[in-house]
C-alpha cells in the first residue's frame, strides 16, 4: 500500500494549489487527481448535490487504488468529509480544519476574515471551527463567487481579475482583521492580487499549505510513505472538462510537466455513485 498513489478531488482546477504544496513536501508520492470542471462551480449548488458529486469522484479515485484521499475543495469538504470518512476504508482528509488552525495560530488580535464560495460561507463551517479553537475570535466571512470562474477560465492574471477582486473584497474595507483565510482552493491563484488589495500587513492563510502538512502526518501515522525514492512518478490528472485547458493551467501553476492529463466524461464519473 505504501507505493500506491494519493487521491485528490476538486470541483475543477483549484485543488492544484493543494497538490503544489504536497509535491514540495512529499516529492516521493504519486498523485491521482480529478477535477470536475464540467460541473463547476460547486459553491452555488445545494450541499446534497455536492455530496453526490463528491462521492462519485471519491469512488472513481478509490477504483484507481489510492491509499488516501484528500478532498481538495472547501465546499466538498463541508458536504462530504464526514460521510466519506465513514464510508471509505482509507484515510480521508479535508481542507477546512487545517486552515482554521493556521488562522487562529497566526492572528494576533483574533480578528479573522474568511472568503469562500457561497456554499462554504453559508455553512458557517470555518466560523464554527475557528470559534472552537478561540472563543474570543471575531470572524467576518464573505462569499466571493466570481473568483472561481476567473480561475477556471484562466483569467487570474488579467486586469479583469484585479477589478473583480477589488469589488468582491469591499465588505472588508475598514476591518481590523489581521488574518484572512483563503477558504477555497481556487483562491491562491489570485493570492498576489488579494495581497495587493489589503497590503503586506495582512496575513493570508492558504489551507493548501496546512493540508499538505496534515497529509504528511497521516502518512507517517499509518506508515504509508512511498519508499520508492528513485522511481519516476506517474502523476495522473483527470478532468471532466477540456483536457487542454486543464493542462495549460496545471503547467502554469505547478511549473512542471511531470504529469499526464486525461479527459473523463461526467457520465463515466456518475457510474461511481452510491
């Protein structure tokens, strides 16, 4: 089992931000990823529907022989983490717990902001988790639904992105927060623009970094680290959307070509439902 791949799933390309951190921290591990770009975005969908989609993606990856699963999507984590932890016999990791711990630890005044999709923000899951760790925390949450579409369309370096970011983040103007959680794995691709909007005094929390640390801890705990150090990695990225668009974003973000991208139709994914 040690030398089996780790599975990652996301509503689209956002989970690549988590994979980037995992590749840095765990270079010996092989990665299988599926991004559901054809049904993206997940944020506006009912959580019951997101649960169904996430189970399909998870079961697809399990059929490929993964040794652990990372739900590299905040909305899917809200909808499906507990269900998949009960259903699957392998470790299942979400992205929310890691981000909340990092935010509470980082914040000096415990005034913490959270941005995410509509589904994630409406669930109040980040606020609940933060308040569990710090009862004096003051949490302000704002949905930024347009961020995902900008990233999926590969527009995150365009002038449009700056304008959309400025508009979506207006509710935070005048806030005393010193820490902001990027509560969607798509958002780190907009990190430099978001940082410019707030200035360098604000700390941005990328749950992808913290999730990679958690994955490492889980592999250590269950003694599942890949010990084939010298073998070339056969990373495989599946997408329900256009493979060429996904590959372009993956190469741009990961600064690597050490993977292959395959298109898989939604109807094939749906066969892996409950």
